[in-house]
C-alpha cells in the first residue's frame, strides 16, 4: 500500500515508524524541515520530500497520484485540510485523513465528508487524549482503559497489588473468585517481560495484567487483582491548553476540578469557559501553591501542559506532597521509559493514543479498532470476520484450531449484542467481531494474512 504522510512531527514520525515496518507498505513523508527528514530517512525505510505539504507540486513529487492513503499530520489544521482538498481535486487520492486540533472545526461534523471538505476521516489527538484520561480517572487503579465493540468490551491494564484476592493464585482459580463473570486475561508483564497467561500462571505482586471484560464487570475483576480503589472525586489539572481545558470541561460535571495555568491570558479564558471548575493563575510546580490547594487530598493530579519537562517535575512534586494518583502528558518516547521507574503512576503518550485510531483506518482488512500497548511493542485489535467455511480459514473453526502466530491470541468474540469470552472450543462465525491480542507486533503481517483477509 502506498501511504503519504504529511508532517514529520511527533505524531507523523510515530505513524511513519509503525507503517514502514509493515512489509506491504511504501511510505513517503513530506515536511518543510530537511534535517528532520534526513534523520528519519537514516532510521526508517521511507522516502522523503521537502516542501509545503499543501502545494500541488510538492504533493505531485511525493506521489499523491499513486497514493492510496494520504495522512495529513502537520501542526496546521488549515494546511492539513488544504492538502486533502488538493489531493482529491487534482489526484483523486482515495482515502484522506487529517489531523484537526481546533474544536471550532471538529464540533461541526457536516464540515467534512461527502457533502463538505474532502476529508474522509478527522483525527483530533487532543480529544482522543481527553477521552483516554477521562476513562483512567473514572476507573481508579487502571493503567489503561481501551474500548472495543462500541464499548461493549473493554481491555483494562492494571497493576496487581498485595491484598488482591488473586495475587499468589493461578489464573485457573479466576472462575471461583468471579462466578458468573466473563473475563479473559490476555497478557501479563512481569519486570517488563511478557509471561504467557496459561491456566497455571500465578499472578504476583506488581504484575501488569491486561484483561478483557464487559464494561459492567470491570470493577469486580479489579477488586480481585488489587485492593478496592475509591472513586476519584478531587482532580487537579496542570495546564489550560487544548487538552487541559477539554479535560476540565469534561470532568467538572461530576468531579471537583481545579485547573492551574501559568499564563494569565489563558487562565482568564479558561475561567470564562469553565462553569464549575476553579481556575488558578500560577505555576503547577510551585510547592507552596500546591500545598495551599490541598494537594494531599487530591485523588488525581494530571499534568497536561505543553512542556513535558514541566509535566514530569510537577507530577513528581505532587506525588511527593501526597496526591493519590499522578499522571503526566509526555511526547518523547525516551522520557516515557524513564518515567516508568519514577513515582509518576501513568505516562500518557499522545502519539500512542493517536496512532491506534489512525492504524485502524490504514491497515488492510476489516480492522475497526487498534490500540497500541507497551509503547507500541504489543497491540490489541478488533477485526470483522467475513466469508464462509470454504473461503475462510477462520469461519466455523474453534479458536484452538486457528493457527495464530506465537504471542497472538483471541480474547473475545462479539456476535451482535452478545459478548463471548474466547475459550479453546469457541467457534468463530461470519460477521463476528473478534478481539485479538498480539504480544509482539512483529507478527502483525502473519495475523493479517491469516485472519484479516480470511481467504485460502
């Protein structure tokens, strides 16, 4: 597949990294910064073109006429939209995806699509991150909360703690602890290494456990893995930018929210937009300010400023001063790795969250949802099965008879409104939505060939 990526910022580089690793893809990256492009070409198997991504001559040189997918990820909404318009008008590029940050655009769905501007899919990293953080806050104790099958099933990442009923016990004992609850453990990470979740696998303190369950069963399952966490009521947000302000607007309906913004103009604007949240003009890394605002009684401290260094420092300070759970927005992958061994509970990567939404629309086959796990090393995806028993290697087969590559497993099958946690004898039927887990995303090609195309 020929893919054209416009913009070599953090999200663009992450997209190029993921897509160029798949053998079937030919990736071209366009950016105005030649130094960044040279660095990208040294590290990845991609073609690069320097220039303004919205100009017809630049798009033509980049191969827009042959591209099957154009992904506009520059820092300018207007450049992204214009590039999609030019690609459609001059080159009839079939699929055009644009990153749009401004809520003034994204709040008007009729602006894009067949009756509007030539953008087939709008991706808003700010909104995706806001939704992601909101789910984490509403499920205390979680490391990741990911939706599948329109929210019928969720994949939850949680760190097992001493005191949880399952810690020190094998997975085989799970049905005894949770009768009448459908749950499937799809992955366990111990000291950063994946452990196969077999029946005799014993859960240890500090294990990172990923499980699939219906959304109504999540709290019960978490109670087995760690002591019960109280619901988050008091939330302190650092940063009144796009993400911080969106998060405050979302949470203020049900939580006690305080927002700290160091820029006076931005703080004033936030106070005019927010209805219930308290807006404070100050520095979130100011120890006296945090103490004054009773940081020790905060259930969640979320550092969402544009500076990841400030986010890391303020989150670490908030944790030291007594905040129950702290999270920090971090763009650089190298920083994310460092933070994992720090007092910060959760490092939030906008690129990882955004790339999942993007990959679902770029990948071959009927993939309807993709989520990256463990900094992109693993993936969870939802795919639709097509065909019949003669044309498909999956339809009509039991899960145990489907030759998945090493590290890949089927966690659940969604059939209409019915959610079926996959067991060895679960049969897959046409039109089922199947949720798979890949411990090593390098096996993605094998899964796509076997599963997503479902042809002999």
